């Protein structure tokens, strides 16, 4: 969840912006679905599920990455 903090790069008091990005877990699920025969596009489903993607926290002012949460 976004939280209020002081950016270590620009020094402003900010509320972090979060974005979901594909990580190792997302790619592993995609590959395993593809191997088990879900080749008709169903192997792309993990890219639509936020709970299996990594979360990137960044500053809305200077756009620097402050924290990166990896699922795996």
C-alpha cells in the first residue's frame, strides 16, 4: 500500500506511488501454464493478476524508485 515518507533523493514529503510489474513469479507461472498446454493465450493470465506481480514504489516528484517488493 502507498505510504507517506520523505524521499531520500529529492527530500520532499510524499505519498509513494505503487505500480505492479512482472517479476520472476509471473514469468514462472506463465512458463508453467505454457508447458502444460495452455497455449491459446491462457498462459498470459498471470500478467493480469496483481497478486503475483512485483510491486515498485516510487516518488511522484522525482520518479526515483524507493522500494521494490519481490514476490519470489
